[in-house]
């Protein structure tokens, strides 16, 4: 019975272009598969029995867009099928709980299938990921509906992305999930903007408060930009800012946010990047969040923190160093390497380090499709006897992911 409303909705979405000639229908099809080997101490090792952990995902995104001089609207319908075999469900480069869940008034989603057994989980369903109307005026715009809010200047992490951000290892960053919001943009000059966003709390969720934020961004000089942010998110006040510039071809940035959890916390990053003449790009960024754990003993307590559970706080530990190298190896082949390093104080009050390596190659099959291969390796302390991580990355199993993506 749950299929009927989704089929009706899909039929309406597909029928719209026939009645609205200015509407453009586009789409993206993504096929993804992951295989991982869990060693002693890795998540999933007990269920694997020495066998591979596998997962696959097929997703289709249909996008209806109508852009005119006075305004525009957009609707994205996303359907996904996921299958996990001995693989910890929710770890296919995404989580069962998303930061966007905290900022959506209604879910607008449903399952066609949700089968769970001891070693296998299969889910398929749909969601409306975007449904927004934007009206343009002389020096301002007003947008109402489900829309992405994307702020911050960091390459790996963005403290000013207070409504959620991609993790540094996410492979699918084409479309940021939409949240239900009313957004007002004012452009006082060609080099500045002021954005005010109001996000109502989810329906019938009294424990979650409304959110409201003001974000200001302007150019400072020929090669610098400054941003300021203030507001309340999930009932917690916050204030922050960023500054980015360049020096002799080296880009640099500093970004920070002061916010309230059970206490006042400060989340800041500092980073640099440089591109060589042959196109090789190198980047480094330092992450420091005082709300994170500074020791292995405190790490287990972070697993139930709302910001960690929903991905608003991307790391359980306090400090992480990120390094990246990217290069177009041929006109059709792009390579990348990311290294994340985290250190926590152990029981001997010495720093114990965990590392995460991610290698990726992306081949452009055509103008509308590409093929990606990604390898993820991690080392460090794994989970303890209670199943709680003892390091930031040491519990992650080594795995390989392949993805074929089409646009139409």
C-alpha cells in the first residue's frame, strides 16, 4: 500500500514537462559497489566470519527545473536501492541519520522495501530532496522550500556550514541535501551579499528548536574574502567568521565558529593550498573542535552525541590534520589522494595516532558519464570489547568502491 503514493508522485513529476513547456527534465543515474575486508578490531569483523563485507547502491535522481528572469523553481525526486551483505548498514558513504533530518519539516520520503536479516539488509525507497521556489527582485531574492544551504570556505571542513556539510571522504558531493527553509538574499553591492535563513523545527518534534541564521560575505581587496555568521541553530546560539586570501600563489584560509552544546565550544580550521604549473594541486588543513574528545577514554561518550550521530560534527576526536594531492593525469583521467591524521591521548597519557588513506581515480567515459575507483585504508586502534571505537579511524575496514555515473 505504501507504493501507491510514490507511484502517483513519480507520475506527476514525469508528466509536468508535457504541460509546462519551459520546464527542463534532467537526471542522474549512479551505480555503486563496495567490498571491504574487516580485520580484528574493525567494525563488522564479528559478523564477517572471514568473508568480505559487500554493499551496493543504485540511485536515480530526476530533476525538474524552470529558470526565468523573474524567478525559478526546482524539484528533485531521488530513488535509491541499497543492499548490505555483512556490511554495517548505513556505512555506504552515508549514514542512516543525516544532518538534513534535523532541518526538514516533513520527511517527504518512503520505503518500497526494507528487509533486514542477520547478515543482509536491503532497502529501497524515494525522497523529495529539493522542492524550492525562488523569486528575484532588484537587489534581492527570496527562496521558500526544500533547498541546499552551503556556506564556508574550508576545503576539508567548513565550520560555517552550520546546517551540515560533506565529509572529506564523501565520494558523492554533486548535490547537497536540501533542508526546509525560507531564505532571503540581499546584494548591497556587486562584491557583497547578506543572507538570512529561517528553518522551522521538524513537525511534531518538540525536542528540536527552530533555527535562524544571518550570513554576510564580501570581497576584501582584489584577492581576499571575509564572511561573518550569527544566529541560533537547534536552539543553540553561535557566531563565527572566515577570512580567505592568497600569497604568492598560495591560497590560505582561516574559519571558525563559537557555538553552544552542553558548554561553549569553538570549532576552527586553518588551511593552505597550492597548484603547480603542471596542474598538481596540494592542500593541507587543520581541524580543531573543542567539543570533540581529546583522549581515548572520552571517545566512547561521543557516540551518542546528537551532533556526531547526525553528522553535524564529523569527527569524534578533537583534532585532525587533512592532506590532499590531486592531478589530471591525462585529459580523461583524474587522480586524488587524501590523508587524514588524528591523535588521541591513551591511558599512558601519550598520543596514539590513527590514519585514514583514500586513493581515487576518476575516468571520464563521455561528456555525460564517468567511472570512479576508490581505495580506503585505515590503521590505528580498533573497537574495544564493548564495540566502541578507540581511535578516530582505526576501526574502519579496508575497502574498495567502484562507481559508474550517468547524466541525461
